[in-house]
C-alpha cells in the first residue's frame, strides 16, 4: 500500500513511520510513505505558503495554490483520482471500521493542515474524506496522519508477523481485546488464570470471548450496542455484571 502525505514537515512523517513495525514494513516494501513537502510548490521566493484570512481574524491560513500543486504532482501519476483524507476536527471520528475501509485502497493521500486551516476552495476541489482522531486541537495534522497510517498499515497483509492477530485485537466485532498474560505463571501473588494453562483450546477461546465481552461492558459499554452477542452470552454478561454490583 502506498501512502502519500501532503505536509509542511515531511521529516516528521518519515522519522515517525521509519520505526518499529511500520519501519520494517517499509523495508520489506509492504507499504511505502511518500512525504510531499507543500513548500516545494509555492511560487514565493521566501517559501511562504500562508497568508492572512479574508474577513479578518487571528492566525494565518494555508493558501490554496501550493496545496493544489502538491496534490497534482501525485494525482497526475495515478490511473484514477485518489482518495484524499483531510485531517480536521470537522471530520468523522477515525475508528477501526474506517481503517479497514481505507486499507482497501492501493494508494491513499493524507492532507495535513497547519495554522488556522487551509483555504476552503482547494479542500472542496481535492478532498474526499474529512477525518478527526478526537475532539481536541493539535498544532498540525502530522500526528493524526501517523496515527491513521499506523492503524491502516497493520491491516495490510504481511505487515504483522502473525496476520491472524489483527483479527482479534480491540474493536474487532466491536469488542475490546481480552486480557493477556505471559511468564511467569505467578507474579507477586497473582496467578495466570488456570484455563490458559489447561491446553484446552476450546475452553481458552470461550474464556477469551467472555472476557472480551465483560471488558467491553466495563470500559466501553457504548461499543456493546453494535456487538453481536448470543442470547446465552447476554445472560452470562447480565449475571457477571450483577455479581460485580453486589
């Protein structure tokens, strides 16, 4: 999968993505990250890409032309019009379902804003998706862009050592991931649950499923509304929640 990031700070994108799992994926050419410097497309001799907003107000606004020319430098090499994600508080909140949808794209363009925003005209011309990573304000779109690329990259075949693991992480089927344990069997008086030491795979899977349901009910009950639970699981959960209340 190819990511193209339109940014004022390409080194920030490349330094962040060149480490850990995504870094190894780039080395293996499972993903690629093309950080396009918007400043390279300004006609200002001082490499200026922003100006004061019409109508007055605080701050500066990124100008339309450099952004559009940066986009064109990518789009003209593609067979079809690319999907362009603009990182903005105005967008829909990024989630696992959205990541799975973006992961189906062979190439994805992410536009990072700065200052007080980007001239709306160019956004209307090139942006297909407006996405937010949460209800708070950051200094620019680079960190959200890396958050999204990290999440999407994990869904690209071969990026994770064990491709099956991506199917059972948090938010799969709208449930949080079950608790994890490793050696030793006992730590400061706390033991690993016996079922995980039993070697009985069916029982282990049943326990993990139940723990995912319980953990979601405790920490993210809003997700349960979309989770598909059997009647037996609903009854089990109701019993467990009653036990905790008592």
